[in-house]
C-alpha cells in the first residue's frame, strides 16, 4: 500500500543552523510534492510545491529537493529562527484529479535560541 | 480575501449523537476536501467535493458523509458518534486550474478546523 514517512517525529536544533526534514515514500508515483507548516491549534499552511520533473525549488530561506529515484524529498530551512518552530507536513499529489493527496504525519521542529 | 472558514471551532458531543460541521471555502474555489487529524494517525483524507459532486473518498465508514452546495460551501456529517471520532476536522479548498489535469496540483488552503470531542 502507499506509504509516506517523515524522518522523525521531532527535531530540535540551535537557532541559526539549517534544519533539514526528510520525506520518504513507497508504492507511489507522485506528480508533485507539497510542504505545509502547521502551528498548534491551526490548519496547515501551504509553503512550497515541487513537481516530479523538478530537482529543487527555493523560496526565501526555504529549499526543497525532490529525488524520484530515491523516492525522497528534503526540506531545508536556512538561518533558522525560533519563529520557524512548528510541525511540517509533506504531501504527495497524484497525476489525476480523480485521485487524492496523501499527507505524512509531520515532523515537529523546535528551534532553540 | 477571506480564508477558509470552519464552524463551529469547538464541539462536544456524546456517543451515539450525530454532528454536522460546516466549511466556507475561499471565494472562487470550487474544490473542497475534508480531513480528520489525530495525534496517532496524522492527517487522514475523508472526501473531496468539486462542483457539488464527490470526486474522491477516503477509507472511512459510511457514518461519515458530506455534501457541497451550489455556492461551494460544504458540510460533513458524522452519525452515531464513537469515542474514536474525537479529532480535529479540517476543511481545505483549492482553485481548479483551467486544464483538467492542472486541477490536481493546486495548493490546498486549510481552515483552522473544528475540534470535536466525544464524551
């Protein structure tokens, strides 16, 4: 069955360092992959989308890579700040609008001052 | 532009009751999806509606149902509530692209959810 895993439940790093989160998947051929941020008590907020034919996408301090051979996406936050502390979710998207998006369970990122 | 609005924000029910949750999507968005989020299972897809038609359905029992109105607003209903239905229910809307296949890669815009507690 389709499976999507995010590397760890929680990640704790020092302010100013680069945070790297991992999303692995099996039994799926996604057309694209999305990353979302979720704060406690709030709904997820869309951050970035990367298509299966793209290797890398950047947006300000965020960078996403997508390796369809390894079936893996890496999400980087450079120069991390305490305000970046949140849960980050990856989601795999299908080619067809008749199929559904699948979400990972998320990684809780904590940036300590 | 107003975001996705879900009502109510919090709800307490007892086993056996039924509940209806409401979602108003972003203006112009015609696709509405519903998710259940729990600490143990993460974000689980319930169903998606597009132009008043259910387009996709997740692996939930028939007690979970939904509908979409002509103004794209959506409701989901859960009947015969069980303790395990306690969760955060999230609604997300997206803007369909002009081409059919491009509909599938649009970002989803989530509401802040309805926190349902079953006693």
